[in-house]
C-alpha cells in the first residue's frame, strides 16, 4: 500500500512540476524522497526490523558510495545515508520500465542506468558525463546483483573505471549485512521481524584518477576493504545472531 500511495503521489504532484516548472522540481523531489524513505523505514521498524546506518553524507556531487548488495532493503539504507537529500543510484536498465514506483523514480530522479555488455568507448564516455554532471552522491553496487549466499561476489569493474576517470571523488565503502536471507519476498515476510539491517562505512578515501584508463590498484583496495569490514562486522555481532546465520567467512568469489 505504501508503494501504491507513493506512486500516485509521484504522478499527481512531482511529474506535473517536472514538465511545467522544472526549476522548482528539486525541493519537491527531496520532499517526496524523504516521505518515501522515512515511511518505508518506519514500516520496517514497525514490523520488528532494526535499521542501523553508520554513514551520513551531504547532498553534493563528487561523493561515491561503493556498497555490497544483499536485498532491496539495501536501497533504503543507501537513502538513509543522505538525510538532507537523496543519492543517485546505478541501476540495471531493465528497471527503467515496468516496475511500479521504481521505474518512475529512476527516470524522474536521474538515476544512472547501466547496460551490461556495453563496454565500448561510447558507454564509458556516457557514464563519465553522467558522473561529472551529478550533483548528488552516487551509489554503485559493483557486484552487479544480489549475493546468493551473503558473501562478497566478484566485482564488475567497468562502471567503476568509468566513474573514477571522470572527476575527483570522496569514496565511502558502505558494507551492509543481515539481509541476504530475506532477498526473496516469501523469505522477507517470514523473517522481517528478526532482521537486523546493518550498514557500516569505511573511509572516506580521497581519489583523483581523472583521465586514467585503469584504476585496478585503487579498486583492489576498495574490494579488500569491503571484505575485511564484513568479516569484522560478523565477528563483532551478538552470538545469537551468529547462530541464526550460516557460518561463513566473507571471501571474494572466483
């Protein structure tokens, strides 16, 4: 019901302004995001979930949040990291059409679509132009899809290379845990009252790779940082939660 109400509100209030008075759009977008973010987080907490977010960043360009991906709740956590505005998400192009609320928001808020398989110069330049023009933090999930087992999957690096070449960045590694068993809707309904959604950050890392073609050394560092942080979070979690989770050390998949 929340998604339906927000979809209707988006069409009735935000979309007309985007067409008739685009100069007044940004404050309305922020209001709509705050309403959707806070109501969704509130509902999760009402049903018993815990949301612990350890990162706050301002609404401005030049901030890159690199996160692992366990479930759609990750997106709520990413939005909570930008309390006075909203981030621009890097999302698979298939979500641009046919997904209630999500497709409309991706287009209206200027989120960044990626097309897996496109790796030519034109695609790199397109992503670079979007990164340079961004006036909000950008969130990217370099695994490319939700983890099936809670571990860090092998990163897909093309998007990161394009972004890192485009401008100087303040980079935060955002590590989330506690949600991978709730990725599917039936599992989410069954486990929401026991979910502890944790998001902790490492950084910031200042990086200026403007114009470079290759950033493997820096990306390797970010990937190791993410794996090490996830391992540390799991070592520090209460024993009761550790028993509820299948024991496994986070490693980079081959």
